C-alpha cells in the first residue's frame, strides 16, 4: 500500500510518468474485467479507456483505506455497465441464433474444459445474462446492488442470473447442446 500511496500522490501531482506507471500496472487485468462485459475486444478497449479516464478524474476520492486495484476494478465495472447502457446492449433474449454457435467438444459424457472455454461460454450468453452472471458470480455483487446498478428490480436480477446459470449448465451437460462462439 505504501507504493500505491506514493504512486497516487505522484499521479495527483500531475506526474505523467506516475500516471503511465499506474496505467501499466493495472491495464492488462482491467482489460480482462472489461472484456467480460463486452462482446468484442474493441468494445473492451473502449471501456478500459473510459474507465481509466474516470480513474484519473476521481483519483483524489480514493481514501487509501482499501486496495487500489479493487477500487479501479469497481470503476471499470461501472464503466462497462455505462457503456452497455449507452450502446443499448442489454438484451434479455434467450439464445443467439444456432448458426453463430460452434461445439466445444464432441467427447461425451466427460466434458474437458479449461478456464478459457468457460469464459467463452459465458461470453456467448445474451448481453443481459452475461452482465448479471459476471456481476454476481464473478464479481460477487449481491442482487440488490446489481438491481441498483442496472436500474432493474432485484427479482429481475435473480431471474436473469438463474436463467444464465441454467443455460451454462445445459450447455455443459447436454450432448450436442454445449456450444462456443469462436467468432467473438
């Protein structure tokens, strides 16, 4: 935390090298966070840029009480949600058309998946399902907070999460149903 304190002080003093160092220290991890909520790397990079603008604009508000990375992560999640709202990419439809999906594996009954495969399955969820699943299952936000963040009811958040979870379970357990979208 001591290094973070000095880095923050230097950033707030307008030190461009410190600002670059802060960006370099967190950009790759935060790009992964942004990518979880978007459907393309280009969108994720846009969110990352917007998020870091907010990080530097609000850095003086960081109270040095928690971890800097966690504070930045929250800003990135909020930037992703704002981006999705602006781009009207919250969709609560059920599935993408079948022609956009490709099988993970034909090996049944055992499914051999790594973390990348699971992440790709999550990315295949419709945007609304994907967002709520990531907020709850990955980031750990409670449904009450998700509802407030997204401007929906708590029951909608719970329902969308359960539907996303059911889809993922179906894709992972039913032969011929598990799919991956390799197109990105």
